[in-house]
C-alpha cells in the first residue's frame, strides 16, 4: 500500500512540477554535420530583440530535424550525374542502380524525418560561430533542409518508378511540411528557404502530373493531400519583424 502511494505521489509530482525550459535543454553547443555551433543564451537572444519561444522537446521538430541532418548520407560524387538528371526534368532510368542504393542507404535519415514532420513546432536556438559575437548569427540548418528536400524529390521519382504512389505521396507531403517548419524560423533567410523547399515539392509533383500517368483516384488523393497546405499559405510577417529589429539595433 505504501509503495503504491509512493508511486502515485511521484506521478502527481511529475505532472505538477514544470519541465525545464526547452531552450535550456539544448546545451551550450549543437553539432550539424561536421561542425559545432555555439548556442546563444536566452538572454542574448532577447538582447537581439528576438522572441525566445519555449517549446518542450517532445513538441519541437527541431530536435528530430537535427538527427535527420546528421544521419543524411550525401550523394557520392560518382553518381552525381544521375542525381542531377533526376533532380531536373529527367525521369528515373532502369540503370540507375547506384542511385537507388544511395536512396535506400538513407533510411535512418527518413526515420528521423518522419518524426519531425509530424510535430507542430520548429524552434531552433540562435546559433553563433564559435568564438564569435552574438551578432554573428549562423543558419547552417537551412542548407541541410534544402538538401533533404532535393533528396525527397529524387526519392519520389524512384518510388513512382517502382509503382509506389503512396510512398511518393509521403515524400511530397514531407517536403511540404518541411517548408512550413522552415517558415516558423525567425529570420528572413529562413522564409526564403521555406519558399525554395516548397518550390522543390511543387516541382516534383508537377513533373509527375505532366507525365499523365496518374489515375483519377491518385489525382484526387494528391489533391486531398495538398488542400490543407493551400489553406495554410506561407507568410513572412514574423521573420520580417525579427529582421527589422536586428537591423535597427
């Protein structure tokens, strides 16, 4: 009885005691690919005139995006020509076996990405160059998001070549979600990358639709997937306000 009461008390305390601020959970440094970046403190961020948004880690996609970025296997140089062909207007070719192996080698990255895109918020702390000023703001995650978006376009063409429409639909949906998350960042450059990521998604979908090989049912499913994104257009008011405050410091 006493043990059961103790467990109940611990459970109540876990609910009542607030979790530490999300910003504090990042630590002093963040690694993105081969480099480490200094995390600006919450006070430094406020001095820059930027709002400190506290979102608990289990609701914050940024933690999962970082894992995906660090798990991403880059395209080997020897198959870059195939990659560029598929990234452009070219279709998937049966002899692109090495490209298919590269796509499949990124399953760990896809696992982390699937977790990220399901979460509502994207709040990454302000990053600085090691030893630099708090004004020396770095945005290394933006190029990584763009690389993953390009990967998803190539992946969707590979999936369609295998007859996996559901898989391609998932790749397009994940890219659209990435654009929404990038747009939650506080800098104008993030908003521009959000537009670029969405453009990659739209381009991939357009390439497929113009092939005229989707069934009526598939086109309807595609339209149903896209409808919520049209109802949530990308806006840049928050990023413009942050940029305005930084310029006038």
